[in-house]
C-alpha cells in the first residue's frame, strides 16, 4: 500500500471515529492541546531553528524567513487561536431548517463534517495548528503536506498534537503529516478521490495553479493576494497615507498586504510626495509606476504589464493613475486576485459603488486590508482565505468546513 493510500485510509477511519465526539469533549481537548503546545514550546522552537538554519543556507529571502520563524510570542498567538476556536459555537449538528412536507415526512437539514480534509501549504508553521484546530472542532480528520522548509517544525507540532490526542483517548489519526515533500506524492494526494473529501491549497500563485490543474479531488481555492488600495478624489490624504503605510509595510509577506496603489488623477500630485516621504520613514518601498504618475515620484521605476498582476510579498508596490471611479473599478477587477480591495474616500456614493461593484471576498472603505483574517473577523483561527464563490468565500472558519445532511423521519410512508 502506498503512503498516500495508507494515510488516506487511516484518515477516513479516523473521520468516522471523530463523529462521536461531543462539543464538550472537543473543547476540553483543544484547551489541553493549548497547554501542551506551551509546555513543549522550547522543543518546537529548537526544531524550528533547524529549519531556519537550512533555509538561510538556501538563500531564502528575509520575507519568507519571517513566515517560517516561530517565536515564543508566535506560539502564544497560536495557542490563543486554539482557545478562541474552543470558545466558538460548534456548528456540527446545527439545524439549518426543518419542516414537514406534504407527504407527512419530517425533514431536518443539519450541519455535518466534510470528512477528510487535505491541506497542501507552504512554509508557515502556524497553519499546521490553525488548520487542525478548525478541522477537529468540526469533527474532520486532516492530512497535512507542508513545505519542505518547515518539515522539522511541522513534525514537532504534529508530534505534540498526536501525543495530546492519544492521552485524551482520541484517535491519533485525526491529524497526519505527509513527511515526504516530493511533488510526486503531492500529486498523488491531489488524486486520492477514495479518501479525500476536499483539498485546500494555501500558498503562492505557483502552488495554487498546480493544484487547480492537477487535482482530481474537490478543491477550495485560497488565492493569492494581489491587493489594491484606491485613493479617491475625495480621500482624506492623511488617512490614506497611514492606511497605505500599514497595508504595505506592517507585514508585506502576507496575502492581505497591499500590492498595488490606484490613485485618482485629481489628488496624485499632492498625495504621491506625501506618501513617498512618510513611507520611507517607516521602510523604503520600491514603487513601480505607470508612465504618467511616475512623474510625481522622486524615486520610482516604470511598471511593466506583469507588475500590475504581481503578488510581490515584499516592499514593492505598483502604482496606476486613473481619471474616474469607474476606471478604478474596471482596473481593479481586471487585475484583482479577488482577495481584498480597499477604497479611501469621503464620498458615501463612491464607497457604496466600490463595495457593490468590486469582485473580491473582502471590500474595505477607509480601512487597511490587513484586517482580512479569520481571527480578526471573529472566526478563531482560519484554514485559509477563499477567493472562489462556491461553498466558501473569504476567511474560512468553522462553517466552511461543514456540509449538510437531510434527516428524514416518519412512520412507514411510501411514495405513490
């Protein structure tokens, strides 16, 4: 039996075992896991340092190293996410609707687990625990295939989780890690239709595209974040400056960081010098601007067509000048990855039109796009941010990991 079939079979069996867990049992376990992760944090960080050392030898960028790093503070944040999930209302068993039909059948539609979730993700160790806690709270088993750069860290994290499961009398196969990071096994996982109920990829454009092209199992797409901020002609420019600085520089390696600035021509000449001076005091940003707006910069390079669709994950930002709100909306919808978009404006009409007409999972008015996050949205942790429209969209919390089932009861009815 291949490793994928073995993992899949064990996960499928575990998914049936997990159906019997009550909300109280799940919550108690999650709180125990939070304590176990904290008590094992030194060991986890030691394994993480092995990954960090190897990554530095492979010339990984500073931005990506930041994604890989686990500190005491970040482990505490992961633990707080677990506790938040434990506090959340359990969707499993919730009645969506109930009624008696014309034949006298009592029909109730309830939320149920998806079953077996597979995740393929890049080198972000926090995803390992976030994904498990959400899957577990919804009675799902999960198979994880992380990036090779985080293998030691992921093994340490999964070891703690499995030990906690065992000590609580719960099947350890509620979580399994594919430790071989080969592309061949990843593709086999994508094709494991007998075992996997849904596959969630989480990473860069190349990973997402590979999964879309090669997966045979159902996929929830968590797209890249080519995030735009539009500065309207009525914008408060001081507010706009602070929002752009936050969205671009606070943590540029994440998918909700701003990658592109769209600016109305009426305010470009005033806003660009103000932004350029203010943002350079926080962190230098390389601007790649269109042939007209580039004239308002002290330092910028000419943008290529590829720049406008790029998720940089770095201190780089493309800039496009427009002559109207309509042009801004059209431009953003053309190049958007449908993740998060924002408008800075004092016009209620412009704000409403932007939010209605922009095709994205999260659309902001006068706020940083950095807020697109499951924890911030009150979902506890998140398993990803879906940019598709079917089944789930935006930050995916507990409900996104459920399906529904119809329960039909009566006394001997037959269909005529």
